[in-house]
């Protein structure tokens, strides 16, 4: 019996989906961490408008988009 030249992961055919699902969880976790840090900084400095929280969100979002772009290449 002839085997195909394609190498299988030990997780099987669904390994690609699991890889991207874990990347999505990482994406959310990093954004949540940066938002929390921004929230704590807003409380520390006494800002009424959540400037640091928004800054933390955008830093986390843009950073993770860059990492996804780099990973997908």
C-alpha cells in the first residue's frame, strides 16, 4: 500500500484549526491584559475618560495583528 507524501500531525487533520483557535485565544488574552493595565493606570492617575484603557486596547490589538501577519507568512 502506497502512502501519500503528506506528513500528518499527531493531532490529525484538525491541527490547523486548533492552531488558529489557540492563536485567537491568545489574541483575546493579550488585549484583555493591555486593557486591564490601562484601566489600572486610569484609576491610578484619576482620569475620568479612560484614555489609558483605550491606548492599551489599541496597542494590544495592533501588536497582535502584527504578530498574526508575521505568523501567517
